[in-house]
């Protein structure tokens, strides 16, 4: 037989595009349209429905950036359409290739009942099936004219990302407002041909199945009268029946499809627009559930559910019913799909506390899985947190984006720093926006790395990022793929059903130990410094507020601010969303975030101040309140008393014009350029700075990644560097025990203060940058005379080791990494820590000196600022303040202690006398991360702590109040059923912890 394959395939494509798809709606009549443009922010539904409208025609321009327009569409169903299926086709000016990234709408009936959302792949509204004919149609559309921020040329700087700079020019053209007949037979024919055509394209050319489909498609096209598609569509479908009925082979891969709409809580739109995106999607999905009995939809992010409840009660009622039916599934158990690299220990725990509690309170659902398809890598401390929240599984897709190395598993157990293992799945479909295309399904099969031991994978199915969800077309395709020869089988299932099947068939998958590092989007550890510092400060202020309020409540009857702390925690958790905290959202989002963090700081400082005043009482004794988990200046952790004297620091000039600071523990040499050329540990006579090198070196790199500007830093940025060694001023500080340095470069100015606190073994570097650079990367470098093949970075509830070398491509790819409060480098008997109060990105490199002693220089650099121009063209312009401290001779315990110290500054207040801690622990390696009252209002004291040094620890926890009994709980403060209550001996509890083990105790007051 002659090979006519390409001829038939080309025929199929053209006939589908030009004849069959246009015949899906063969008859239409225009609707009358009128519009009201809201003058400012979105208005309540009742106001939009009642607004005075003006006539508008198809072809009219509408929609200023970030505006809201209320369209009213009216018409009459023609009498001759009686008995047919009729839909309204409402095209606001959509580009069907950009669902979720442009204008959208929510359709209402005149009484305010929401019907469904409109987006580029979902433009229809069912009027009747069948209609009587003659019915009056009246619909209202709340249309959001969100601008296309990532346009035809992605990553081009644009003013559209902020209402203040976007302008008022209309963005869209009203394209179609019609009533139309839906020919369901033709619609099904389209789906038949799409499924078979897409499957055929993925099969080997010499596969018999491919040729069977080809010939069936040819027969169907022959049976179709192109001048009467509707009249011959059934005949064409009959030609396809046999190939659609052929069952899948017994060994076929099995895909669990989960209806999904990954909605970024903010990204290329502000938070307020996400509130509406979620409502549109939820309305769409509840409507689809009514129409499709097999369909199951899962939605994560308790915050988004809470928005629906608060802002769209009519949609909420439909959602609650669908949840009760088991088909609209709360997923993930987190407040938002947060970043997991940068949130601190308690914040990461509270993501699960607040997320899971919302689903429990509203629906009685206790999630088994963490659902994080789009998060930019996963910290090594996360498995323990997931397990401590009562969950067992993790799903993500993002690691498939790694550019250098292909992750070797799709299903595995992920082991965290304490040894906890979590059953983890990466969907091999490699998208969280699966649309059931044949190419996606075939890719999942080919890509699945666990063949031979497993056959199941999951496909999150529906338009996401900006929302929209699953479409009726996707559901129809899935129905045909349920059992189809040549394809994987597809079944709608809940996440929990998938994980149960996957674990049953593959109970002992491979194990991956340590962080799940994304080899992409590394610059999210630095972009938008103000947002990152706001997060760090908020986390520590929340610690202080809970600690002092709980202490004051127990000691003085101070009213514990349950509601305020709950609200503030949820606000902080929201801003840890994986495009807010990483700095990859539009300017509007970060402008609002900075204002929110400032408001939170004022409120939390007010709570701290009120609680401390209640504890201090009236008096003139100068008290130092210590919120850190270690004794400071003689003041115990969680207590207050007069600070102990701590010696003095001297300053002297050098003959070369440099400076020397000395406090008896360290001697610091500062050269005439303001660079640190010596940090001498006086006890060991060990020099910290590598020979011939200088620390406190600011380095400036050109920084234009190939794409994803705010997200990425590409390794070639290191190819060019400017050392900022010229100084405008190097003078003694005003206190006589510090050195002040001023530098200018480009359009920017840096002012630094190098200080050596009396009695403390740390060089403090305060850096103020008035930043006005573009596409630059600023780093603070310390070249250390230290030889080590690994270093430690703090992560949630412990620390994690990374190599300093680049033996393999996996190691080389980690050229920018995350730390929390410290990085620590150590030879067996001597180490150095670099601690910070609000930076996360860093790099560590090593080089062997070719002159002098031939020793190793290990350079640690903190990442300070970037200046990408997309999606915020003014990223980080303005004044920023950073504090770092270099700690020579530091053990890992010193790094832990100094990291807490720099993030929890001293608070001083005059009072009556000493305040004893509410809870004490007698071992420094056991770090208390939270002291609070139980969330249920019982008055119980909750204490969360962990082993922080990476070694086994025995310690005694002592309650500073009459203690009746104690319980070991999960993160949600629920007693662990399989754990016996600890013994209490006169208020003391003995604890034994494995390395990095996290534990929560609930202390019942006598």
C-alpha cells in the first residue's frame, strides 16, 4: 500500500479547523449588550447589578488596566430553536492561548446568583437543554480587565504591573456576544477526532494501531458532508466507534486525573484579584461537577477557600455541598502553597496548622498530603514538618523544571534532616496544567521513571496559574481515555485515592535524602529584599508576641490576644506564597506587601510592649528582656533581668591609615579602603581572613538571565565582577568603637558600620544601600582561611550540609543556595559562622592558593540585592538595611545562638525586678521555637522545641508555673495517640531527642 499517512493527517487537521469546529455552534443571533465601568476598585455584586449601563457594541474597546466592567446581555431565544440546546457565547476579547493571564468574567443571574466563570477556554453559558423557544435571556458579567503583563515578548519591562503606573487605555475588544445553538453531535465528533488524532501522532509510525486510527479517521472524513456537517456528524462518528472501543492493553500505564486549577495567590495580579479568580474558578468547577458525574476536583490553599467563604457566600454554599458529596476536595492542608526554602521553622509549621485546621473546622477533612505543584524547591527540614502535622504524602511537579540534572524518580520516599521519610510523587506528565492532550498523556508514559515497579501516576488537570480549572472538553477527552488501546488509562480520582494505590503497589520505593533543590529560579532567594526582610522580621516579632503575651497571661492575667495573633499569622503565611516571598510578583504585590509588613510590625510591637509592661511592673530597675532561646548578657531565655557588664572595645589607628578594633576576644584589622584584612581569634591566635585577601568586600555583577528575570540568576553572572574597593570615607564611628565606611558606585551609595560588641566574639557589619542599579547583583564576600569540603546552612528545625566543591553536575548546579539565619564552615577544631538578619541567598566557593602557603581559601558570600526589570521594573530601588555578623571560632552551637541573637534584638524596659521564664530548658542544643497559649483557648501552655546541633540530646524542660500534666502533641496541638504522656516531676519533664528531632508539648496548668 502506498504511504499516504501525511496526506490523511493534514486533511484531518484542516477539516477539523475549518469545517467541524465552526459547526459546533451552527446558528447564532446577537445579544444586546450594555456596560457600566466601575470607577475604582471592584464593587459588591449588588452594586454592579444595579448600576446604570450604557449600550455598547461588539467591536468596542473596553477595560482600563485592572478595571472592572459590568456587562448586561439580554436577548430572546428564537422560537424556531425550540427543542435545541442553546448557549450564550460571551467572548470578552480572549486570546485562547492565555487562560488565566488576561481578562476574565463571572456570570450572574439578575438575582445575583453566580452561574460560572468566563475565560479564554471557557466562553459558554448554558441557557437551556432543550429550550422552549421564546425565552428571555438576561445575564450580567463582572468582567475584570486584567492586563497581559507577560505579553508576546515575555520578560519585557512593563508599567502594567501596578495600578499606579498602568495608565487608563482600554486593553480589550469585545469580540462576540451571541446566543447560539450547540450541536452536541458535532461537539462529540470534535472530541473523538481530537483524541484519536492526538493519540495517533504519539504512536510509532510502524505501529498497527496508528494505521488503524488513520484509516478510521479517513473513513469518518469521507462520511462527512462538508456542506452539512451537522447532518452527517453522526455518520462520521459511527466510523470511529470501533477504534474508540478498543481497550487498553493490560500493562497500560494508569493515570489518576485530578481536576485542578493551580491559582497563584498573587503573581501577575494583586491579591484582591486572586479573590475573584478563585470565585470564578470555584463557580465553574461546581457547575462542571453537576454536569459530569465522574469528575473530581481538588483545590488547595485554605486561604483561597476562606476568600470564597468571606467574599462569595453563594459560591461557598455550592462548594460546601460538593465537598459533602466527596467531589470538591480540600487538598494540601496548607494555608497557601508557600515557598518552602525561606519560611522559618515556626512559619512552616503554621502553614500546616492553619491550613489543616481550616479544613477540619469547615469540613471535618484531615489532609494526608502536602500539595505543592509549583513551589521552587523544597527544604530538607520539610518531611518532619509534614509528618508532625499528621500528613504522610507530598506532591510536586516543579522539580521537572530543573535545567541541569533530571531527577531519577517519580515516586520515592523523601528523607529529611531528622530521618523522617515522606512518600512523594512527581507527576511524570510534567505540568500542573494538564489538558488531556495526547502529547501530555504520552509524555507521562514515556517519562515515567518507575516502570517495572509501579504503573500509577497523577495528572493535575485544568487551566491554572491564573485559574479557570478543568473544562468540559478535558472531561470528555478523559472519558474516551478511560480504556483506550495505545494510551494510558485515565480515571478521575482524589489525591488520597491516588496515593493509596501508589503506595499499595510500590510500598518501598527508592529514597532521596536531603533537600529537593530546584536547578532554576535561584534568584528568588534575593529578589525583592524588602519583602524578604518583612517576612523575617514578622516571624521573629510573632515569636516575641506569643512568648511575652503567654508569659504575661500566666503570670498577671494579661489578656492573651488569640484573635489578633491568629489573624496576623494568617497574613504572614499568605505573604509566604511562592510568588510573593520569592519576589517574583508584580510591583503592586510587593508595594502592598511592604505596607502590610510595616502595619504588622507596629501591631506586634504593641502587643510585645503591653505584655512586657505587664510583666515588668512599676519600678526603676533597668531590665533586659531576652526573647532568644539562649542566655544573653546573663539574662535567661524568655526572661528579663538587669544585663551583666560585658567589658569594652577599643579603637586604634594604623600607620597605613587603617583601623584596629579589639575587645579582648577578637582583633579586627580594617585597611584604609574599609576592607577587613584581619579577624584574629585571640584565644587560638587563629586568623580568619585568608592570606592576601580582604573581607567585607562588596562585589557587583552584571545580572541579566536568559529568561525569568526576577526568578533566575544564570551561572555566567560570575564571569564578570567589579570589586567595590574605592571608599569615599573610612572614619571611626561615633561610639569610638567602630569604623564607618561610605562608598559610591553607579547611581548607588553604601554606608557601612563595622563594630565589635564588648564581650562578644563577633564582627557586626551593618550595611545601608541606597540602590539605584539596573540588572546588577550585589554580594558581600568573606574569603576565609579554612579548608572544608562541606558547610552547613540553617533550615527549618536544624541545618543541612552542602558541598563546597563541584565534583558532579548536581553539586555544580547549587551555585546559589538558601540559608536562614546562618551558614557555618568548620575544620575539625575551629569554625566560622556568618549570620544575618534578613538575607537568604548565598554562595560558597573554594580555591587553593597558588602562592604563599598553598592553603585553601573558602569564600562565603551573602547575596544582598538584585535589580531585575520584570515583572517589577523598579525592583528594590531605594534604601535597604542589612545586618550580618562574622563569628570566628564558632561551633555549630555558636552559629545557632548567634543566628537567633541577631534576629531578636534586645528590648530594655524599667520595671520592678526580674521576670522569670515561663519555660526553661537546661541544654543549649535544645532550642525552643515557640512558647504560646493553646489555640483552643484552654489556657494550656504549648512549647515547641527541637535538637539544633545534629546530635542526640537529653535535657530537662522546667515549667515556671504549677504544672498538672503534659501531653506530646502534633503541630495542631492534638495529643499523639501512640505516644505516652511524659512524666512530670515537680514541674520538670525529661526529654530525649534524636538529631534535629522536633517535638511539641502541651502543658496543663495546675
